[in-house]
C-alpha cells in the first residue's frame, strides 16, 4: 500500500447516539493501528476538540464494545463549535497533538460542522453516517437504523397483542423527525392498517377511509404507525380527530421515544459499522477529504459531504403501495 496521507487522526461521535457507533469506533481504532497510524479518541464530540479532551487509543481500548449500544466516547451537540472562536480553539488543540485527519461518526449536523472545520483549517475529514433516521444520502443504510427498526417492530408486536385482546385502535409514534423510514418499514413489518410519514401528503379523510375499509373487512382492532415528524399534526391531535370521527372506537396512543435509540446493535449494524469504520481510515490514507463513506448495493462508496447532507434518501413508493394492499 502506498504511503498514508495521514499520520495522526482523531475519531469522535457527535449528535444523537445510534446503536453501532461503538462498533464503528472500534473499526476506526483497529484499522488505524493496523496501518501504524496514531489514533486519538475525542470525548463528547466537537466539545472534546475545544476542551482538549483527547485520549490515545489502541486495539485494547476498544475491546468488548462491539456489542454495546450508545457510544463510549459520549456524544454532545456543541454550540461553541458553531462559532469561529470555538473552531479556532479546536484547531489549536489538533495542532498541539499533530492531528492531520479526522473521522466524525454522526448525522447531518455532525457532517456540516466537520465540513466547515475542514474548509477553515484543512484537516482531512471523513464522515461515517450514524443515525437511526436513515435520512443521509450516499448510503443504503445508516448505522443504527436496522437496530432501531427491529426495536420498533418488537414494541409494535407487543402493542398488537393488547390491541387484539381489547378490540382497540392504537396510534404508535416512532422516531423520524424528517424521515419516515422507520415508520414505513416497521408499519409494513407489523401489518399496520395505516402509516403516516412526513414525505407523504396525508389527510384525515384518507385515514378515516382506511378505518371504514377495515370495518367492512371485519377488522376489530388496528395499529396506525405515525412518524414523529408527521405533517398532519401531533399523534394526540390525530387520535383526537379519529375519536371525534369514530366515537365508538376505543383509542390509545403509544409513543416509543428514545427506547428506539438504545440497545445492543443488530448483526447488520455491527457489520455495517465495521465496514464503514474501516472505510473511513482507508479514505483518509488515500488523501480523501470532506467525504462520507457509505455502502450502496453492498459496495463501499464515498460521497461528498455537501451532497450527503443536501440530498435525501427517497422513500420507496413500492413499499407504500405494498403496505396499503397488505394492510386490510
């Protein structure tokens, strides 16, 4: 292999935590060690760069963490890093340690911060997509998405047992502020009667028509999965409107919330995180910068960070159609 373009790198996790971040961190540290690149972990995201919270890491620093959810480096959203003075302080600390490369594991906010930092100070930067929302362009899946999806599915399965026992309608809110990937896939996997997502123009009339169809088909209980970013209104507003439209219904609301962000990562997330962590270090060694590493059609690809945060993964229209056909 030709000589590496970087000699000393830092790795950090930033923004919302996602299952598999530790697996990605482990891959970065061990790949760097394999290629004789010094690696430092930074605690609490960009705050750690500003506060000089660097820890030298080697293969044993990351033992037994592949199974753990969350991130051993901790994560934070850094307001100070959004200021020029904060970034300057961060750069001075990087200079002090001789850092010439950076791996940032996180979502679009993390990538935007890394991009600005690179443009101002030239430290080579590769992003690793870690977010349960799966809303980053340039990779088929983001780290944490598969685990969150399985967590949501298992929770909805349990809720269905209660819904069926009592002939109830359950509105279940899953995470996805701007993206309906978790809602669509968990809804399809659990046989939800309705799926409400931000990418689709939903109407209360359509929802009511779905309930009427279900009644005609003899359904006595139903699950409606709602993404937290649904444009129609809050899950409580939607449930209230349904109660007004169907006074005889026994309606309940369940918000899954942060339960979806935690837990031991699935096999798919552990493998994805390992591949992307490795790919981040290889990218830096090749001199790549301001890029995000991703997997598309089972091949490792690099996408400009600009493109990764500006574009969005599209909702699969076939899945929407399939969920409608199979739900009644």
